[in-house]
């Protein structure tokens, strides 16, 4: 399968058309941004790690009955995926308090929530991805009621599968962001699952093994991504 015209270039990935309208090629970059593009940098090797990790996670989720866009790995940095129209909702699941949740509600980071939570934000860079509830999403016709119900059910199921998977590798899954798309009328999981989009803490030491090392200038950013790769055996 060959790359054709570039459809768009995001902050961390490029998406290309292929000969087949049902398929896209994603190319993962080493570019890193944070705070809605205000902070820019490079994390050497990140594109390779995020590509391989996403491929692994999508395969595991497919086996457990979650439909995803993943088709096959093409190279270190490229994957073949089903073409989707992304629903403009960022879906965030949280198991442990951190980041914007802690800031917004004035709670310290690291509190284990009594049950996982879900939240949506409107995927719009110009607006800074504002938090949004289901009624807002419905009223703005960003998704249908049925699509939102499907997304929530998938997101909580994905959390169960991933939480267990990472704990077996001595990693706490603190929170993560998912994006869904529509392919042939069906809602499927799209985008990526990586240290860019998840918070991972070491089970023993709580050392951050994710993009927070970049966002917060904690150092050893590449080391954290490599550690994840090592623990996942990819
Ligand atoms: N996240 C993401 N993209 C975004 C915002 C958040 O992938 O544009 C991920 C982030 O890596 C974390 C989770 O979603 O795992 C929750 O992020 P949070 O809302 O706490 O925002 P942040 O503190 O990262 O701004």
C-alpha cells in the first residue's frame, strides 16, 4: 500500500490517503507539543514507540471485541488504518486524579477514584478543547445519542482491559484520552494509544512514564518512553 496525498498534518502524526478510499496511512512523528501547542519540542524515537504501542493496544482491544481503525503495521513509523471521520470529541477516562482534573477541582494528584470517570471535551484547538457534557455534544450535533452511548460503553471496557494489562507490567494507568471515528456508519476506536495520550505511573515508585515528563520539564523524557517500550516488549 502506497501513500498518496497528505490529508492533514496534526501535532504528532500525518495522515495520508491511499489507493483505497477505505484505508489511510498514519505516520507518527517525534514532534511533541503541550498546552495547546504553546510548548514545542522533539522526543527522539517517540514516533516509533507510539506507532508500535498503538498497534499492540489496538490488536489487544480487537481481540477483546472493541472495533478499532487498526489494520496493520507498515514500518517503524507507519500504520495502515481504516479511514474514519473523527468525531470531534476527546473522551477522557480517569482512574487516579491528575492533571486538569486535579487543577479544576482543587484536589491533589494521586487519589485513587472510587470508580472510573468519563469526560468529554470538544476537539477544537482554537477554543482550547473545552470541557463539554453529553447534552452540549448532542445539542451541537457533534454525535448522536446512540454514538455517545456506544463511545461510553467502549471507553469503560477499554479502561478495564488496559488497566489490567498495564498493572501486569507494573504500570498504573492513571488516565487516558481516546478518540473515536465513524467508518461505514460504525463507531470505531481511532487515533492512538501511547505515552502521549495516557498517564502511566510506575506501580512501586509512582515515577511518571509518560508525556508529563515533557509537559512539566521533569527530564529523562526519552528514557520514560523507552521504559514503556521495554515493559511492553515492543
Ligand atoms: N490528553 C491528551 N490530549 C489532550 C488532552 C489530554 O492525550 O489534548 C490526555 C493526557 O495525556 C492525559 C489525559 O488525557 O492522559 C487527561 O488529561 P488532562 O485532562 O488531565 O489534561 P492535561 O493535564 O494533560 O492538560
